[in-house]
């Protein structure tokens, strides 16, 4: 894909940002309540920020993180790139907006976009393994926290602003963003906006190769048909800062419309036409495509309060979201309307150092009403109520530190369907991690954890209560998915071993992980069909995920020169098998990456 980027245009005031990267000022973790830096924690944490984030930021969170070890994107067209962490995705990966859930329906289906915008982020923090315990059993695969500063947490006196424009030739895409932060030392104002549109991406040849798929409904030549779209977002936030903390409020409106590339349901011979008619096929496909139209309004509230006693900081976050998206047929008729109204909140109490111990207690809750009404309504209306309590402590010595945590979650799933009973599960999680500094260069760490996840509504209730003649086909997978109300908690035991090295000019990191699941929930092909449509059944089986991730960075600055070079090499390998010896489906492929960067002064 060819992309042409215009350099950021400084709208009001800006300061050089390359100096921070050159001096390797380490990021302070927002997602970790004890506010550690990445190298100071034994937990598996990755941070994408600064100029690196500006270079990698893309239209979706999955595409943005696709060039990081252990991370990949589950693409469903250019508008949908759901993140995958170590082979885990969907309900096992929590995407957060400033510490709270995105509150969308992206985990409901593979063709639903995540409602966060990486291009407007200050930083993106990724937690794996034991670190996910801070955010509940639903994050059994990982946590991605997008920090965007919509509620200014730091006071400034003056005005800062930035604007950026991007253009991509492959799809005639355009995107523009702006951000302004202003304050008088006490009152702060934040405003940002985004506009993005794109057309069907150009490709060489046919979108679907007939040699690989026998049954094709629509095909296009020279482009991916029905993949265009448009996104608009605007946010206004404000905060008041006082001597012992701050409080603030923000409001966001999101409008996102995108096409779903055509499925493969009809016979190939029905579309076996001369390739000279590719342009005609493209136009016909655009008229026949299905589009998703998303509208979300979201209110966020946040605040910090500092104390002089044993309790150091009280930190609270709350969000309210009203989300709706419609799947619009080619005729303009609305096929299915998905709605989700949700409240989420989080409170953390951090205590001062007690000897060599430092820690945090926390409470997290969620109340969400979900409905899917229309022809693809295979999940009944339901309400999710959850509450979680967590406790994390760390101990620091001369050359080593220890981290331990406990968590309990109560998840209640209520449905309006008379056949399925309401479900309530209690989940327990625990973690223990340690890091040892061998010397000033080398350090090793080991992290162990056990966590549990309660089954979600799709896994329990899909097509429950429908007889075979009235099963609803899931449009994204082209299959009939059948849930199981008797599913039990999914349990995971994780082990992460990390080796770090810092030779000043050369830094390296190697991670080995082993993740053993009991009662892993997955979709299994039942071997039966209804009207030539496969029936997939949610089932449980033990599984093991294991793999390796590596990073190697070399930075060279000639003596007396004002320029420098950086070479980065990274990659990962993931393997997963069920207890019966079969491979776990939909694993991301092994991938390796190489990047070379050059900078001179502020360029």
C-alpha cells in the first residue's frame, strides 16, 4: 500500500519532540496504578508512544499495533482491524479508552469496528499475562489502553495545538486531525477532531481467487469492492486543577460508516465473466454492498485527589456511552440494529510506601444493556452487570523487586429470553512476578498468574431457543453459531519469562510465554449443515498457547554529529494446540520486522 504523508502542521504552538526519543526518556505507565516505568515492572508490558506512535498510527487499533511483537490485526476490510494478542482476540482482549472499556459491540462480531481512535492517542499501553489481572477476567488475553488526554490531567498555562493531514494513494484516502489544549494554570480546555474518508482499495487482479474458493457471490477486478467509508469524531473536554488534584469532564461524538467486503455464498459460474467488465462489476458491487453505520455519544468523568497520610492518591474514572450501529442492505433497508447503553467506573486507592511495600486497592464495575434487533438477531437482548475488586502490591529491594496481586469478579448475565436462565459467575485471579537486576546491563523477570473468565452472551445465548428452521446465520462468518448456556468459567495459567539487556547503544528484550487453558471456549464445526450452511457450536476443551517474542534495537550517533541512525528488529512465534492434539484455529502467522530510521536535529 502506497501512502504519502504530509508533515504535521503546527497550528498554534509546539515544541521539538525528537529530543525525548533521542534521550530515551522512559514512559510512565498510566495503565499501571502504581505508575511504574516499563523497565521497572516484572509484568509483560509494551508501550507505543511519542514519534514511534506517530509513525505507526493507522485507521484501526489492530493495524496500528500490527508491527509490534506478539500483536497482530484481525482485518475485515480497511475499516475493521481488531487487535490480536498472542493469538487471543474478541472477548479475551479488552480495549480501553483512558482506563475504561470502549463500550462498543466490537467483540460481538468480527466485522464490527472498535470505537477508539489510535491516531489521536498520546500513547498506547499493552498489558499481557499477569498484568491483565488489574482489569478483570474478561482481559484474560490482554489489555490495550488508548490514552488520549481528552480530560487534561496536567495543568498548563498557555495554548498548545497541532494539526495533521494524511493522504493514501491506494484508496484515494484523506484524513485530517486537529487538537488544541489551553489553560490558565487551573482551568483546562481540550478540543480535538477527526475526519477520514476512503474509497475501495486498488489491488492487482480479482479480489477473490476462484481457484481457492468454489462458491463466490460477488467478485471485483482491480479493487476490493464495497470497502469504502467515512469517519468523523469530535471531542470537547475540560478539567479544573487545584492544589491536591483535579477533576474533569469530556464529551465525544463518533460517526463511522463503512462497507463490508462481499461474502462468498453463490456459485462461481454465476459470475464467471470476462475481466474486461471489471469496472462494470465494481459499480454493480457498490450498489449491492452491505454497510455499517455507527453512532456513539460518550461522556467521561475523571479525577485525582492527593493526600498526606497513608493513602497517597484517590483516582476515579466514570463513563457513560450510548452506542448504536445499523447494518444497511443495498436497498437502503436496515437489516439489523445493534444497541448498547452502558455505564462503567473505576476507583483506585494507592498507598504510600510502607517499608519496602507499595500498592493499590481498586474497585471496577460495569452495567451494560445490549440488543440486536432485525434479521441478524441471533443473540437475545441481555444485560451485563459486573463488579470486580483487586489488590496489587510490590516490594523493592536492592537488585530485585516482587509484585503480587489478587482479584475477584462477580459477573451476572441477564436475558429477556424465557428459555435461557440468568447466569452469575464468580471468578478469582492471582499473580506473582519478580524482576532481578543481574548488573547494570542485564535483568531477568518471571511472572506467574492464574485467571478466570466468565462466558459472554454470544457464547452462552447465540441461537438459543431457536429451532433449526429458524436459526439465524451470522453474516460475518457465513455460518450458524449455536451457544451453550451451560458453559463454565474459562481458566488460564500464564507464565512469562523475560530477559532484558541495555548496552546504551543496543537494547534487547526476549520473552518466552506459556499459557495453559482449562475449558477454553471456542467455535467448533459440528459437521452438520442447514440449507448448505455450516452449523458451528460453542464448546470447551483444554488448550495450550506458547511462544516467543523478541526485540533488538541499535542506535548509532557518529561522534560530534547532529544526526543518528536506529535499526530495529522484532518478531514473534505462537503455537497453540487443543488437548486432543488438534491446532487451535485462527492463529496469527509468525512474523518478523525490520525498520531503519534516521534523524537530524528536529527532523
